[in-house]
C-alpha cells in the first residue's frame, strides 16, 4: 500500500504542480506529501522532482517514471472497474487528437455514440494539423492520415486512403490541364504549410517508382479545409484525400487530374504511445473506429451527409 500511495502522490504532484496542491486535493498536510516523495526517491535511488520554493520540475528520470506510473494507475482503475461491475467496462478520460479536417468529419461525429455505448468514459478531442507529440503531450491516441514516420509509436491500421490532385473546371479551363507531374511547375499549387510532408512535394507513381514532385504556388495554409475552399474557388490545384473531396467530385465542383500517375494509397491509422498494456478505454475506442471505417456503408453515409 505504501508503494502504491507513493505512486499516486508523485503523479498528483507532477499533475498539480506543487506539494501543497497535492496535499489540498488529498486533504493531508504538505509535509506528508514531501515524506512520500522522499521515500520513493530513496527507494529508487534517483531524483524524480527538482523542488524550489517557487516551482517543481521533473528530472529526465522523473519524466519517464511519471509516464509509467500513470499507466499503472490507469490499469488499476480499469481492473477495479472490471471487478466492481462484473465485466470489462472501460472507464476514465480519453485524450485524443486528429487532423482538423478529418477529425471534424470522421472522429468528432463518432464520439457521442462511443460515449453512449461506454458511459463510464469521457473524452477530449484536439483537432489540429500540427504534428503532435503523443508522449510529451500525454495523448492516449492520435488518428492520423498518411505514412507513420515515428517508429516509437504503435500504429494500428484503420482504413485505406487515396490521394488525388483536384482543381475546379473553371481553373482548368483558364490554365490548362497538367498531363505529367512536371507540368505542375507551371501551375498554381495550393499546399499545406511548412510543418507538413506536402511541403517537400506531392507524391506520384511513375514507371513503378514513387516520385516526389516539387510544386509552387502563392497560397499555403496549415488547415486542409482552407485548401479545399481555395480549390473550389478556382484558385489552383490541390492534393487532397479522397474522403475530403468525394462529394465535390460527385457534384462536379472539382475534377481529378493526373489519375494515371496517382500516388499509391496511404492509410488511416490510430497511433498509440509505445507501452505494453493499453487502458481498456483506448482499446475499445480503436476497435470502435475500425468497425466504422472498415464498413463501406459508413463512407457512403458520410458522403451523403456532406
């Protein structure tokens, strides 16, 4: 019990930022919190917290230990819920992140149904096209579209995704239609900002090999939805995922070009921090997404709703 209480205490101090805040949350004296931390550091033989009169910061060893301590407490929480409720019932808070456009259309709308199915779970969703650091920012799961570049993360395949180059009929009538990737240098290409992989160029498949074509343009944005709006307005070509432009293509507002050299499919993944045991709420959420994304009826219904 003492070792478990030490874990709870160090996590509380790291989360709340001070010994006094952790003491108030538990209703004990700050001195008791300090003694637990001292005993834990003495047992481990390392310094976890750097304490001054104004602030507490984690040492590198403390950062690693806190991550594992949180995992242990989450797993205990899940285990207690399973026993108390007679089965595997997920509980706790789920921290999620997803790209702004995809998350708005295909993650956020699914969350109410998920929470209704698992009322013991709450969730927060961060929609951003910034490449988030799951471990440092303490996310439970990231939904991402595209290649997985971080080998330290666990990637779970959810669905395939196609990328296409699109433009409005008005733009093509005025500027002509590119016939090869190199022709894009003569066109206004609408790109994601410098923090994205698109900044290096657009990917195509030629003569059995992947080729990255550099592109130029007078507009870029960190939000893919803005690129779609600009393409619809006839301002240039955009390289977008099929899930995003499917309805505009069906309505004739956009058309695809360079289809014969289109990039190979990439995938929609759930990315998880590398750890041995995932909280039950994370496992059931990933399964929930996969059940929807692998059902062709889901994408047909999503298109009809756009």
